[in-house]
C-alpha cells in the first residue's frame, strides 16, 4: 500500500504504471526517408523539417516524435562541434 504522501503527490493513483509505447529512433524508423537531409527529395506534406544552427544540414522527419528525437540529436551535435568533442 502506498504511503499517504505518495498518494497525494500522485493524485491518488496507486499500482503499476502502464507499459510505455515503443519509440523508434529516426535512423530506425520504418518510414522511407525519415531523417534524410532536406533537399534530397521533395518534403512530403505533413513532415517536419528540423534544423539546429551549427549542427549541419536541416533534416526532415515523418512525425513529431521522430523530429523531437532528431532535434535532440542535432542539439548534441552542435554542442559537440562547439566544444571540439569527438566525432560520434
């Protein structure tokens, strides 16, 4: 049984959390072209173009979750390049 403070913090919810959905990284996305550099083909309607200054070319993603992952990777690349980090 959860402690009273834990239940209050959790708005009364107790038990095991639901299993989270699988999130596929853009490099492994099953959608053809997800994560490719912009300009290699016409960007399909509804796709997201993401670019972070200092991180290389803009890329296009099939969905919001893929683009969020891609922007995070681009931000890390921009920081790495700014700080002179290794080339991973």
